[in-house]
C-alpha cells in the first residue's frame, strides 16, 4: 500500500498586502510507498511546509485528495500512525520533556501497550533522560530538536513526517540523527523528510522529489538523480533549467 | 469525542498556565486590594460593610479578568503564532477535543484564581464585620457572599467562551483583544442600556431592535452581578439563580459550538 498519496492538490493564499491570490501548491501529485525514506526538497517558499501541513490536516487544500495510510488526514485517528517533527520546535515551553512525552503516550495509548517506564526508555534512547524534569524553555536548540524528535517517536508510528530534522544540529548530533533515521528505515518505517542539507539527504533517502513554486520538478530514485554530479548539482541544475 | 483526550489537554493547559506565574500576579493583586480596603475603607463613614463587600467582589471579578486577558487570550494567540497547537493536533486528537480541553483547562485556572482571591476577600469582610458590627446588613449571609463570588467566576467563564469565539474567527491577536474588551464593556452595561431603550418613548424601533440584537450576541455579564444580593441579602426574583445559570450555560454552549465550527475550517 502507498503510505502517502497526494492527487492534484492545490492550495492558494490571498496575501493581505498584495490582495492577489498566490498559488502555493499547483496540482501537486505524488505517492510514497511504505517503508521508503522520501526526501522532499525545494528552495525556500517552494511549498514544502504547506505540503507537510496538509498531510497533518493543519491546512485544508482547496482541491485534490490526500491519503495517509489509506485514510483522509481529517480523520484524527490517522495521526496515531504519524509522528511529526516541525521545523520550529512547537512545544509548550514551561512543560518538561517528561510531561510532554507522557501526554503523547497517554493520548496515543502506548503507555498501555508498552507499560510504565516507556517514557524513560524513550528519553534514554534520545539522550534526554537526565533532562526529563527540566522545562523546555531551558533547553538549547540542539536539545529542542532532539526533544521534538523524541515526541515524534513516542507512539512508535509507522510514518514519520520530519520537517528539517537536521537543521541547527552540530555535526555529531546530525550524524546520530542520520544513524537513527537509518535504523528506523531498517525497522520498515516510512519517512517523509524535508531538508535543505542535501549531503544528509543523499545518505538516508531512497527517493526524492524536488518542488518549486508548488510543482514537482523531479521525482524519482536518489541514485538516478545523483549519479553524475551529485545531488546538489542536480538540484541546482533542475531548478535553473526550468526557470 | 473522547473524554480522556479532553481531560489530558485540560491538564496540559492547566499546568502550562499555572507555570506562567500570572496566577502569582493575580494573588498579589488580591492582597493589594485587601490592603487597600483596610487602608481606605475607614475613611468612608457609612455603609462600610457594603462597600467592603463590593470592593472584594470587584477584586474577584478583576482578578478573573486579568487571568483571561494575560493568560488565556495570549495562550490561544500563541498556540497559533508559536505553533504549539501542532503539538496537540499532531496527536490523534480532534480539533473539537482541543477546543474543549483548552476551555476546561483555562476554567480550572480561573477556579484556582477564584479560590485564591476569595481568601483575602472573605478575611477582609470578616474583619469588618467584627470591627463594625453595627454596619452589618440585616440579611447578610456568608452563603450569599460566596454565591455572588461564584457567579463572578461563572461570568468569567461565559466571557471566556466569547473570547474563544472571537479567537476562532480572527487571526490577529490585537483584534481579538480589542473585540474582547469591547465585548466586556458591552456585557457589563447592556442590561442598563436595554432597560433605558425599551422604556424610552423617543427611541425608534430600529434602534431598540439593534440594542436587543446586541444583547443576544454579546454575553450579558450584568446578569451575574449579585453584589446587592450579597451585601444586603435582598430577595432575588423567583428562580433567578437557576435562570442565570441556564443562560450562562447555554451561552457558553453556543459559543463553544460556533468556535469549533470555525476552528475546524481554519488553516493553522
């Protein structure tokens, strides 16, 4: 089964200042097979975050159909199978990571499945156990990224939607996260990954799509894209050829 | 809709709200009001206990209002601006459960504020009853004072539901604040304005209908003002308390349902 399917999705915004309608996603269609790691690339303002928000039902498309795990994203049960990490950590700053992980594990029911102590085991896996009772407002940027990743993994989801998971991380932490993503791929997880760091995309992704001005410019295997000059050159060439 | 989800979100909102320390500011406000009462009331030569009761109920009302404007409203606005709403809604939680959970969580904070504000308020009233026994109204009763205080909290809940409604429609935090302030002012005075309008022989039918419409749209907070009842123990009209309770509950219900309707269709 396809884990994620978008069919002719269009989204327009009306700018308050310009009073003009701007098309953010223009008849966007692609699908993502289960168990693949999919890199979603594009320049700033291409529509990557909008696409991700549509998958999570944060934004409602103007037209088109979206399926996640065979279901429409507006059915909230769909999100039991999705782990989401946003570009900017979206957490309640006065809460501790332990409390937020507990919240997620209760809401998703994993506490019942995996038993007491699950929170601690997950925090240990992401290197945050010693910070369990520290409010998130006292976390560094790298720690917040790790916390966001931990929250995405709480309920052992089948599908991970990660928006810039590697941004703001030091090289050591980036390496650890990439190894974690490879580990998750081995477990058969489907990973939808948006990133600007193309070197890291090459290390972990199976397929990629390049988005520009709301349209897919390229979709295919990463090996095919990077076979000649590497992914970065291919990315630049794709965008400049079509402008 | 799952009650467990709503309660979990309520608890999250409650904990997050308490840690923002606004409640400490409100507690200090309660103490300052009590101290001001102690300092200035002796200069009033008449109806001392009535003035003390009025003052203290005003402090409870103002304290609840501060919680709404400095904690609840910014909390809702920041949920969208800082995208903290994504944390909740990326879980298997419906947007309706989120709204109900947030409302319940904020209500719990308002209740804590009510309890905290009542402590110095009741102590002050007790102090003045002991100090000026001759000024104690004939039909004064502690249960009446507590009831009046409870309805200040209840009025705050009704107003909070209106704030939720406005927030679900407007994107700008500033506009939400302005609309809420206007609604509060209208809500406090609409009863008086409506009485004058309906009894006026010079006001046109259109103006009267408009005022009537406004009284339906905005929460009529004047209904919950039981200061005179608390201070003098005057009899309320028959079934008044149950009527205002039903009015408040109905208004909250309608406001929250409309909030859910708009929020469900909103891009976050």
